[in-house]
């Protein structure tokens, strides 16, 4: 069985703002959870701070991003 990466809802990127809580998933499950730092919707990239304080840049085309 192939692990498929669900797509991020494009309207979510337009609604994301700094301090929003998100979960980042790939085909294996949740990879990161954290707080949005910067949203570059036109580039398809967000930066988050994870629970351990690591800053992570994420390409929305590689992961599924959901609120909360």
C-alpha cells in the first residue's frame, strides 16, 4: 500500500497567521506540531516553531497542514 500525502487546503494558507497552532503531516502521520511564525502563501511556505522551540520551514506541497 502506497503512503499518500494528503493535500493542504489552499484556503487554509490564506487564513493562517502568526501564533496559529498547526499540525504538519506526511504519509506516515504527524511530523511536527507547532506555532506559525511566518506565512509566505505566494511561495507555498510557512515557518513554524515546534514544541521544542525549533524553527522549521515547510513547503506546503510536501506536507498536509491542518489547524490545531
